[in-house]
C-alpha cells in the first residue's frame, strides 16, 4: 500500500515539474518575441518610388554656385583709359544702366551710379562723395542742343568765372554731333560742364572734382561711353 502511494506522489510531482517547464519555456519565448525589433529588413528597405524621388532631388539640387559666379563675371566689360595726377591708367569698366533714364555707360570700379532725382543721376566717387558727375539726358526730339547748352552756360556762370574747356580734354568723345565744355577753376577744386549730342540723346554733364582725387579725366572717359539703351 505504501509503495502504491509513493508511486502516485512521484507521478504527480513529475507532472507538476513538466507543466512548470513548459510554462517557463512559453514565457521566455513570449519575452523574446516582445524584445525583437518590430521593423524587419523588408520594412526598412525604401520603396522604389522613394528611391526615385531621392535621386530626382539630388539631380535637381545644384552642386554649387559656380554658375551664378560665372554669370556675374560675364557682364560686358571694356578697357577705359584715363589720366590721374599725371599717371596713365587702364581699368576694366562694367556696363551699367540708368534706373529711369534711357542711357547706359561703362562704369569704372570705385564709382557708384545712383539716382539723384527723376531725370538726374549721380556717378559718385567711393573715395570722396564730393567728387561726382551729374548726368542728365534729354531726347533730341524733345529739345535742341542749343537750348540745353544755354541752360548749362547759365548754370556755370552762376557758379563762377567760366572759361571754355580745352578741346584736348574732350578727345574721348567720338562720333558726337555737337559738343561744348566749360570749366570754373577754384584754388583746389573745379566744376566742369559738358553738353554733347549723340545717338538721338542730348547729354548734360556737371562734374565736381578736387586736386586730391583728380578724377575729371576718368569721369569724362566714362561719360564718353554713354549711349542709348
């Protein structure tokens, strides 16, 4: 009787141990599944559409700003010669246009072209803003050379004792129909007025210069490049 009882207890204990082991294995398997990453290799691989989109974005994005830099350097330029303080100089001038007047010109470095008021521009030295050239253009169909010349003479006479500008200071002006120049000399400063007609435009220039800068010839040579847009 005791042997049978021990046999029954042994079977029960064995059954309990087996059940416990199976439960432990299932718990471990469940924990392992929960800890696995949810994204598989297939989930992480980009779709064909996404890859194509990224490739297109890379093609559309410029590699650098080299193109813009090259465009800036392709602006029309020409050599402009002038004399400053007895020294002959040659510099590259860049094409520039008036904001509201119908002319363009070659502008030397070291100058800024701005609008003073409608119908009047100022080409100002960056080194000295009291050295400048005022530029006014009038369509030849709206006025005459003689009328514009008279207004210039009146202005110059109001500034001071006016004399004619030597012809050799106007040699830069080519293919002009008419041209006249005047100058008022002070101790270390001077005011120059020039009127010329070319390509259907009558242009009136008023130059203020001083001995320290001596940029009259530079400004006259830039003015000689004035033409209709």
